[in-house]
């Protein structure tokens, strides 16, 4: 029969090896490295233009919808306003 001390050290090494392992984690790709689809690009352009209109107005509150709609008309053009 093996000594009890040797058995404990073997168990300790086994548990240490299990604890030392890092789980396999899938890394998600950064949003910024993914290609931008055309609808997302249009949304970003509309948002940027709406902010420019907000800035031109002197950063006055209460006109967000009007700024967005005006920016949408400017970016998408007259074909979307039918």
C-alpha cells in the first residue's frame, strides 16, 4: 500500500493543474474592426449632420427631431422624401 502523504501530493498537483488552466473563451471581434454596412453608414452620416445643425443653432435644446429630419433629407436626398 502506498503512503498517504504521496497520495495527497498527487491530488494537490492535479487540482493545481485544473485550476491553472484558463477556460477557452471566444474573443468577440471589436465593433470598430467590423465592416460598416451601408445603412449604418447612412445613420452615422445623418447623425453627424444633425449634430452640425444643432451646433449651428447655438446648441439650443428642443429641436432634435427637426434637426434629424432635415439631416435625413439632406443625406438621403429627395428620392426618400416621396
